[in-house]
C-alpha cells in the first residue's frame, strides 16, 4: 500500500517573488505536483524540481465555478497516489481564494493538508504604493471586501452603502469591473465624496500602476490611467496621510524599464540583482554558454610550471574564475600561486583576484586586449620573461603577437574555457523578449554580440514591442557590434558591473 500523500495550500504572495515565504519556497522546491493559477508569479515555478509535474488550473472570468470542482479533484487524485502536492494561490490562500472548498474536498477524501499563509494583495499593494492603511487619528479599522466573487453574477455581493458608515480603510479586491457601482453605493451610504481613494494595479510588479485621488474622481482617473485588473481599490482617510517618500517603489531610477541580459545564466545574478534593486525588470536571454576546456594535459603542464611565470595575463572574468577553480583543485592552497604578477583586461576580471587578496598590478585604462598588451610592453619587463596568457577559445591573437614580437616575451597560452553560442529559442525569457521587447539589451562580450547577430532570424520582434538599444560592456564588444551594423548607444570604457549600472541609470533613470 502506498503512503498517502499530502496537500499544501500555499500562498504565493502578491507578485514580487521575494515577497513569498521561505516555507512556500521550500515546499515548491520539494513537491511532486504543483497546481497553480494565473495570479501566482511564474518565477516561483522555476523553484520546482525538474521532475515536478506542473498543472495550470488558471481560472478565466465567467468559467471558474465549474472548474473549482475539477481543481479539487486534481488535488485529491494526485494526493491519493502518495504525491506531495502544492496548491499555489496568489496572495494569501484564505483571502478570497476559495480555500475552504478545497479543504472540504480534501477532508472528505481523508487527505492531510497544511495551509501556508502568504502576503495578501491589499497589504502588499498598500506597502508598495506607500499608502498607510491605518492611522492613529483617522483609521482604526481595516476592511477587506470583494467587489465580485463571480464575474458571471451581475450584482455586488457586498452592501457597500453599509461600509460607508464604518469609516477606517476599505480595501476592495476584484473591484475594477464594478468600480462605478461601488463608488455610487459608497456615496449613497453617506461617505464624503472627498475621501482619499487610490487604486493600485499589478502591485509589487515592475508594471505596477496607481492613481491616488478622491472618491468622486476615481472612476475617471482609473479610466485615464488605463488601470486594469488585478487591482485593489483603497478608500479611507489614512491612505491620504502618505509622506514624501510614499512613492518609493515607482520612483526608483529604473522603474518601468526592461533589460535583456545576454550572459550565461550562472553569471547574470549580480547584474540582475543590481538592476532589479533599482526598479528594472530583467529578462534572461543567455546568448553564450561557457564550457570548461578539455585540454587536461596542457592545464597540468602549465600548473606544474606555475612558479616560472613572471606575468599571468587574463582577458576575461570567466577565464580568471575558471583558472582559480582549477588552481585550487591542483594545489588547494593560495601560497602555491607563486610570485607571478597579474595583469587583467578590466575591473571585472581583476575583482576575481582581489577576492583572494591577490594584487592585480595592471589594468589598462581602456579595456581592450591591445591596450593591455601596450601597457605590458611599456613595463620593459617582458624581454625573455615567461608570460602566461589565460583566455577563452576565441583567442586574442593580437595580445600574443604583441607580447612576443614587441615585448620579446616567451608566451604560453592557456585556453581555459570554450565559449559556445546558445540557441536563443531556449532562453528562459525568449518569448517575452519578442513580445514586449526591452529598453536595453546588455552585451557582455564580443561573443554575445556575435551570437545575437548569427540568430537574427529568430529575433523578429512582434508589433508594438520596444526595440532595445544596444548596451556594450566594453570597447571590444562595441567594436564587434559596430562591425555587424548594430548601433552602440551605451558603452563602458572599463567593463565592470558598477560602471554598467552607472551608465544605465544615467541613460534611463528618470
Ligand atoms: N488570495 C489573493 C486574492 C485573490 S482574489 C490575495 O490574498 O491577494 C484576486 C484579486 O486580488 C484581484 O482581482 C485583485 O483585486 C487582487 N490582486 C491580486 N494580486 C494583485 C496585485 N499584484 N495587484 C493588485 N491587486 C491584486
């Protein structure tokens, strides 16, 4: 007999993935079956394991009464087979989430369940729009109301005229389709037409929009701002007590801007986080993948002679990282690094060594392999010196040539990783990129630019998509872009995430 399964009724939070709970994340990571609907951010589903079965039970307006029974059946069906099922619901499962019906169905089938609360939309929207829900002087109650529970029903379930008398703050879910009627009822109930009223749509998401006005003007304002569901309507004096910083979320410098990142997935996180922290939406569009070099014999030879090099020269952060990884595999102790001096093409590469407290003696002012070679030659330290150049497979011939021919160095080249183009159609945000476009696409290396050019046929934007401007991490990348007729509007002189963020904020920051 198989062990009976378990269902977790989990609140996904309001939209921003980081507003979901640690418990939600843990359960999603470990479940066998994930049953979700449209309000749960798709990002959360990326936490699920590869063998997790994901089932979309998204409700469409006017259809969901029928489907609710099917959802319950789905939960029961998988749980009786001994599966661990996560039922993911937007916001909090107990707030207008029909959770009671699902619990009843599970009880009837004798299946155990747990409930995991989530941040409900009203609280999240209020916080992210800077609208206080309570105030010592004018807001001592907070009510959660629903405009409609079923779009197929014509009338409002809640008698809003009664709520006009309660005062405090009203948080109205699902209110958009009957906004006019709700306002009328509140006015009939005797509420002041001047009472502060706000609507927040798509709260906590990069496309959050809001209007803050008074009750008598809210229908017109919502129409003008083209606000759409999902949205929460707030009515009450407390929300009018916002301080100057109330608009914190939407006034971040990159709010409303979208950027596509082209680096390999494993490396996007730092740049992604910095862009997101400034309010941008980030699309992942990896155009290259980095594979470790297969030439084990050469690697072993180079490491055996590591003490003989006077300079080690690094042309990319990828190369630097992979070199250090192999170094520690070979030696396990930083003291074996020896006395060789380190030269790096740019700040990002140098950072890898600084993390190990290794001093980087040379970084050219403008980050190109040619400048690096010129600066190295200018040290007059190369004559008959052993120099190690650590690169990818897309070699910097010029570097080797200049160090040998002009500097008279004895050069060993260690191609430590290989760069391959990815298939753009496999990128996590490929469809979104073509549908909506982006304000900028950030190329981190010449190879990302070449991959983009090569896959042009698969990069036809849909009508209405924003055509991104090309942002280049450094002069080499810009050169490749220009050689391929791609205009470069934003460029770092010395590739680093810090400089890129600075330039992006300078260009796009409102
Ligand atoms: N259980 C959910 C509510 C489900 S009802 C919760 O606790 O949040 C669906 C309604 O929630 C939508 O019609 C809208 O009124 C509100 N809602 C959900 N997500 C929202 C968001 N990101 N921004 C604004 N309103 C949202």
